[in-house]
């Protein structure tokens, strides 16, 4: 059986097209392995996302606990500040601050105490030397103040 030249050309052309298509298809033989690789990568990425979400949830829970603890500590601190202020106020109930007593810088506390007792006698009080625990001069701006204040701590008895 003989073929005509046009038929030969046509057959040859079709064979070439088939070879080209086969070459394209031969590149697809890697496709299952590439698909499996992408599938594994996607699976790993999803696992990482799940782990990250779990960590974020844990951190959110921990953050909420820390916020609550911080709020509790702030409330406790405010309560302790209030109690401290009350105790300080209670402790100062026995204090007497006197202004306007002229005193030289070189006076001792005993001399300051005697001067305070003289002032207390002049204003006709019943506070005796035994009722005084400590006498301190309060030091402010020494250059501006000629008469320093005196703090008298009275005993509880």
C-alpha cells in the first residue's frame, strides 16, 4: 500500500503534533509527586497555624488572668494606702506643731524642749515635761525662715 506525498506530509505532521503533546504530557508525570509535596507543605502550614492559634489562645487566657491579678493588686494597694494614711493620722494625733518660736541654730533638743515648756506655761496648758516624748525643730529653707517650727511628740500617758 502506497501513500501519496500529501498523505505522508499530513501523517508526519500529525506524528509531530503527537510527539509534542506527549512531551507536554511527560512533564505531567512529576505532577503526582509535586502535588504530594504541596499537600505535605499545606498540611505542615495548617499544623503550624493550629499551634499558633493554640498559643494565642493560651496567651489570651494568661493575659486575662494577669489583668485580673493586676486589678486585684491595685485594689489591695489602694486599701493598704488608705490604711497607712489612717495609721499615720492616728499616730499624729499626739503631735503638736508650734510655729513662731525664735530659736538659734545652735540650740540642743533639750534647750528646744525647755523653750517649748516655757511657751506652754505661758498659754496656761497642763502639759508637763513627762508628757513630752520628743521635741524636734522642723527644718525648712533656713535662709528665709528666722523662726523654725517645732514638732512636739506627746507620750500616750
